[in-house]
């Protein structure tokens, strides 16, 4: 059998091996998408375990936000903390999920800056698995984050009217919407030139969307211009859908459908754009 080294020596300028590698890479791109994506997801999970700092936003933030905002605003908005929990807990489920989703773009940009994906390009593996893998593992982050928000609210005295079935539905809705929106932040990771730029821009985008909504206060209490913004804010529809699933007393099934359809639309647009942009940056 002819060794790769001998083939490279026998052929001038290395042109034939290059085309062979290209053909091989194309075959692997089609044949190994699923196993390579799972391998990249496992790599991402291992990186999170070995770097405990990456767990702060999913372990500490849900507990801290629920206790802090519940105790801070409960008396002023609803008269007491327990009466405020049906308003704040569904809102914080969405806020915590969305703020967690922005980290995937930062992680992608850091890996690109370190040259990790240059190494991946030389390996016989799917060319989009390095993008899909972290997105698969991030689902676990969203589920943990949203579940801790609900559990903290439960400890404070919140009891969803629809029980655990409604709670699981709200967690699934929040995680699914966050996963779809995360593709936008992943796209930003391929556009900006540094992780710091990605972080700065996502904060500018997330703060108005999350806090200028009905997540923490009833829309009816807002001034006219802000009320109009909050009512048309897509986050408000997701929060209303979450409230409907948890308690059935606010929002409607239409808000759930709107949240799902909106997330699917974002996914259908941003996922292909992100993959195309990533492949161009790593061509």
C-alpha cells in the first residue's frame, strides 16, 4: 500500500493530495454530520465542566435574580412578594434563558480567535459540526437555568396553577425560544472581530428586549410610548405564553403559538446565515 507521505512525494507541488483531501472532506461532511456534531457537543460539555466559571450564569443568576427582583419589587408592584411571583417568575424564566443564550456567540468567537477551527479544518470531519455541536450542548444550559428559576420561585412560595405539566411546558417553551434566538448571537460571533465586541453588542440588544417588556411589570402600568413598545416586543409574547402555560390566568394559547412560530422563523433565517458566514470565514 502506498503511504500518504510517498504519494505526496511522488506528485509535484502537492496538488493531487490537496484535491484528495478536499474530496475526502466533502465525503466526511455528508457522512459524519451527526456523530461529529455529537462529538463537538461532548467537547463543549467537557469544557464547561473543566471551567466552573461558565456555570455562573446558569447556577447563580436564576437564584439571584428571582430572590433579588422578587424581594425588591414585590411590595411596590403587587403588595407583597408572594403576590408578585406569578408576574416575575415567568418573566425571569425568559430573561435568564435569553441572557444565557448569548454566551454561545462569545464562545464561538474565542475559539475562532484561538485558531481551534483551523485545526478542525485539517481533520476528516463535518465542516459545520463545530457550529452545531455547541448549540446541541447549550440546550442543557437552558433547561438548567429555567428549571432553577422555577425552583427558586417555588421556594419563595410560587405555586403554578397548572401544576408540573404547565411548568414543564413553560420550561420547554423558554428553552426552545432561547435556542432559536441563540443562532442570532452565534451569527454575531462570526461577524465581529473579537469576543469583547460580541459581548458588548449582545448586551445592548438584550437589555432593551428583556427589561422593556412585560417580564417584570404589567404592560398597563407603563407610559404610552413604552406601552406600545412592550406590546410589540417579541419577548412580551414569549412571557405571556409562559404565563399562560404556568397559570392560565394571563396570556393565551395564541401567545404560545406566536412564540413558537416566531422562534421557528428566527431559526429558519439565522441558522443558514450563520452556517454560510462561518464557512466563508473558515474557507
